[in-house]
C-alpha cells in the first residue's frame, strides 16, 4: 500500500515545466534512507508500547492497565530513553529498507525501464508540486488500512518472538491459544499505538522524503 503512493511523492519533486525531470536513483536512495531513519526515531516509542501491550497476556496478572500506564511504568523504571530500547535494531533494518524501496522505484521509473505510465501526478498535471500535508494524509490513510487488516498477524508474530514463545508449537497453535485463553479482542491488542505508529510512519516518511528530494535537487545537479 505504501509503495502505491510513491509515484505521487516523486512527482512532487519534478520541475513544473516541459518534460518531467526524473529524480536520480542515487538521490532517491539517500533521501529514502534519511527519511526512514528520521521517521523511526520519531515514531519508535509508539512501536515499543505496542509490543509491550501485545506481550501482556491476559492469562497472567496484567502488567499494564493501558497505553498511558505502560508509558508511565517504562519512564519510571528506565526514564525516557526506556521508550527507545532496541531502537538500533529497527534502525538497521528501516534505513536500508526505505533506501532500497525509493531507490528501486526511481530506477524502474527511469525512461526505458518503465517510463511516464509509472508517474501519475495529482489531477491532470504530473508535474504540479503536491502539498506536503496532502502527501502525509495519503500516507496516513494507507497506513490505517494496513493496520486493521494485519494486526492479528502482528500480535501472533510478537508472541512468537517473546520470552514465552516456548509455549507455542507453531503459528497456528499460538493463534488458537490466544483465541482460547484471551478471546478475539486479544488479536487487536496494541491497535491504537500501532495505528499511531503506522500513521506517523507513512505520513512522516513521505513528507520527509519529498522535502529531502527537493533539497537534493537544488544541491545535487544530475542529468
């Protein structure tokens, strides 16, 4: 879903005259990596809280009473940096992921590899710049749709990666145990912080990428 919005973002960086000037793949890789790293740093606390709530099983005395309580307990025990525990592991994956995602799109969007069918823009003018706020809204909408569709799988993944993973024989058994012991609602634990994270994730990465590309186009002249 996020990839489907990339053409609009890249169109925003094109000059508003004559033939559209494609963003250099190197610029897309650099801008994508920077955008991915900044976005993860901003949104990681919501991801951390989401994981803590998903690991807080009903079969045991609940550790957290909700999102606010999880944040309070974490800050009380580990101060604010506690909300960023394990940040580095996510950065290592997110920076190259964003760089490759945007870089590959721009590579395929180069004339001879995909051409302008891949460059739809807002309305009937593919060269007209898009308002960063609109770009962010598109990313947020895309993120919301993905959250409601795959949160149950995300809950199972988190349980299978947690310290209590030995209780489950496989993915199906994990899902069945969650359903049997905690009910259907358990499959949507952490939905609100995850929704906030994904909303911010896509909105911020698109906005930052768009603005970084514009800046690079000014200081890095390419054919």
